[in-house]
């Protein structure tokens, strides 16, 4: 690995804290990922990406910046990557998957704020997120109340924060709001980059992001095979890297893994034995390096076959219609696609209940584990109707509420194991 | 052939040995202390010294994995025969939930709902007609509503743990304790004492708060509200808890002979059924 010390210093990172973070991340990755058996060879690419997640990838982004591209950081799947790409900007997901600088964070946020929001502040206050520090624009979005109010405080820490409003109902009015916000975002990005979006650039951007999603769709489909050809941890990693990597290279790498998995399926080879209980994970997003629950599940004798999550199928479901030829029709198609995202901030949100049940069936899950981050009101609220809907279809469900800390790992393991025993 | 089950909980450890018909031929208990593995091995030593042999061990409780690793690596290994078994075959693990379900099914074949309140956790388990786990609920990470909570509160009020329930039942009036957190409840109790409240009434208030939490868990898992509840774990020995839960849920509460042994007993039965 190259020495990126100067680059990190130039970005204003706290080198000591950052070293500590990379050390923890490296060890966790070794224990959780590299200890898995029978991983697809193609995962080697993702191992490399993770080993360089704060190194080479940041260097690439800085090189892009040097050539005049702009970097936009985002915390949510509602921020349309197509618009960023079409205006000569790169969209990256920002760090929010680990506790950091907790004491500093609690000067800005109440204790009972979800771990994901706290984490985004922790990475800023601890000066350990090179993505955030490289970004020319940071996009916040009005999803849950926690995030909405937290961005008011984040605005005092980040001088290039842009807040996008989002609807709460799937009504005509809601859609009009989203459309209006996407046009406002388009103007803001064009102003940032100085590049006007053209029909051609938008079409190319749509195709690039669609290809990335299609590759993930292909990977997801393959996971319905019995025995499961890839671990849930590895598939989750691909879904996580979705937010960081160069889109074209990511698409190619995921497709390469899919080629390999198709062969495995042909040979009836799996990552775990055929009888291994199959779990669908549903609920809150899992940002890098939040691998706690999947790790507990897959070291308790089950395999995860799908993620009903923003870092997973909720985030990647549906492509943007590619047939439009004018900016207006393509913008409409973009709005159509994103408006279908069934985040728990929407009310009512029957689509999500339907999707969870459909996914359980499609991926042949024996049970569903619903994961809520502690204090994440929208998903905790929905966990009860989700459980009822699934139990109505005789799909066993376990509701879990946790955070990024490890102190409840023993209790979680007991619950998860008991649930797996129940399925067996 | 005999089979052993061990339940390593936060407060106590139980070992039960059953024969191939599932009858208990030996059962022992010890405090968990600070070295649960050493305490567990001592229990097995005393069983071996009494001449009882067993083929396999099934471990449950929060210390199950720790014990499995320690036991499998013992040198020289106590279970040397029969030779066709690998060490890993000799000790395996099962969760407390499945172990309790199995143990209860042996005592009460028609049981549909179990409440288990142990030292540091509490759980409600719904069973299918065949005695298998259908659904369960467990308390979260803290000790609220568990045996540990009652133990600390008994000490604060100057009652022995054995008398705590009996004394609470003698209270003339109900008193409300709002805090479920052990730390907050303790200060609430302290201020009630300072106000001159009757300590039996405080004791009853504490039992009521634990009962409400347990009843909530039971209601989330059971489908038939008229079913009786089987109560296991150390707290099932507390008569006040049994009475309060029965009154609150309007159903009978059945307590097996030795409610603390159910986990180890169930584990031993599961071991005997492994074939």
C-alpha cells in the first residue's frame, strides 16, 4: 500500500485518529471478511477496494478534482447520481457506519439520536472522513426528523452543505415536490461544476447508473439459488462499495463475480451447505463498517440471501427509463424511479410491506430478521406492521434493535441463534 | 446411555444428567461466581466421582460457547470413550430458548407459553402444538425486569431473596414504582424509604413493575389468551411474582418442581435426542 500520509494531511484529517480508525477497520475486515470460507475469487477486487478505501480511491477523486471534476458527498439514496454525473461531478456516499468521537458528537446531538446520524457527525468532528473533506458539496436530505434537524447543526460544521427537501407521501403533490427539488438540485450542481447538463450527458449518466444497478440486480437474482453461492456479508459489501467506487469499474467487477457465481450454481456449489437456513435482512441501512448483525447471523449457522435496505434492494430497485430524448422527459423518468423508493419516512408505506414479503419469497428465505437502529423511529415503527404482515404469511420474523456498539453482541447472538434454531 | 445438560447462567450453573428414557438421574447447582468454566468443570468432576457416566454434554446459557471451547480443549479429555466420537461431538451448544422449550415440554406436554426470568435476562416463548419454538421475545441489553433487579432491590430493602416475595405479598396497599432501570429504581426506592413508605409496599411495587414487563412480553408472543403459562428460571420461585402474573393475565401459572433446572434438563434431553 502506498503512503497517503501527505494526502490525508492536506485534506486536514487528524492523522492520529485516522490511523486508529484504519487500524480498527483493517482488523474488523480481517476478522469478519477474510476469515470466511469459499469466497468467490472476484471478491478479491472488493478486498482491494476496502484496503484502499481511504487511500487509492481518495487519490482518484483528488485527481478527478485536479482535472476540474467536482465531488458531491451524500448520505441518502434519494440524491440522484444521474444528475451529478451528467454535470461532470462524482457522487460518493459519506461515512456513517461506525461510532467515532462520541463525546464531541454529544455536544451537537442528543444522546438518543440514532447511531447513523451520530456517526456522520463523528467522522466530521473527528476529522477522519477523507470523502467528506474532499467533497465540493455535501448533500443533506429531509428524510427522518433526526436527519432533518441534524443537518441544521451540520451546517455550522460544513461550509458547503446543500439540503434537499423530500416528500412524505406518495401523492401527486409529493411527486411534484420531488420533481421541483430535483430541478433545484440540477441547477445547484450545474452552478457548482459550471457545466450545463445536456440531453446527451444525462442519457449517458442514466445508462451508467442503470448498468451499476443492473449488475447488483444480477447479483441479487443469483442469491436465490440453493445452496446460496455467496455469503450475505460479501453481497452486502458489494452493496456498500456501490456508494464509493467508480461506477463503470464497479459494474464490471460485480458482473465478473456474477459470472463466477453462475458457474458455482451450475456445479451446485455453495458458500454454505444446502440446508443452511436462509435469512432475509430487512430494515435500516448498513453503512461501512457496520457488519455487526450480518456477522452474527452468518457465524450462527445461517446465510443471508437478501437485504431489504437502502444499502441493498430498496436503494437499487428499479432502473430509470432510458427511452427519453429530452432533458425534460429524462428528468421525469428520474423522478419516477426515485419516487418509488419505499423509505420508512413515507406514509402510508404499504409498498415496503409488499416488497419485504416478495423478497422473502423470491430469495427463498426461511425467515426475516428486521433490523432497526436504536432511536430510528420510522423503521422501529414499521417493524411491527412488517412483523405482522410476514407472520400473516407464515414467515417467521425476528425484530432486532441495536446500534454500532458491541456490548449487546452476546445477547444478539443468543436471539439470532434461537431464531435460527426455530427455523431448523 | 446417559446425557448431560449444563445451563451456565449469569447467577447460577445447573447440570442435569438424564438416561436414555429422559429420566433425571442426577442434578447439581452452583453459583456462577467469577470463573464460570472452573465452576462448571467442578460440577462435572463431582458427577464423575459419584460414578455416573454420560456420553455427551449439551451446553446452554450465556456461557455455552465459552464452555464448549474450554471443554473441547481439555487435556487429558475426561470423555475418552467411546472412541468413535470426536471431541467436537462430545460437547455442543443450544440456546436457552430451545432448551427451555424442550425442558418445559417434558413437564407439561400441552404447554403453549413459557415465561423464563433468570439472573440477567427474561424471555417469553410461544410453542407450537409439537412443542417447538414458534416465537419468542427477550429483554434488551439491560437487567431491568430480571432476577438481578429483584435481588438488588431486596438487598436495598433489607430482605433476603427467599423472603422478598413472601413479604411483598403481605403488603396492605399497592405502590407504584416508575423506574425500570435498576440504577434509577434504586434511587426511587431510597427516596420512598426516606419518605417513610412501608417496605413491604415498596417490595410489592417492585414486583408489580417486573410483572408488568413480563406480562407485556407474554402478550406479544401468545396467541390464545386463555392458555396457562409455564414459569421457569430462578424468579419462578418467587410466590409473589407467580401470583401477580396469574392475576394480571387471568390464567393459571404452572411452575415445575425445580424451575431453575429446566434449561439444563432441556439441554440434556436435546443431547439424548441427537441420535
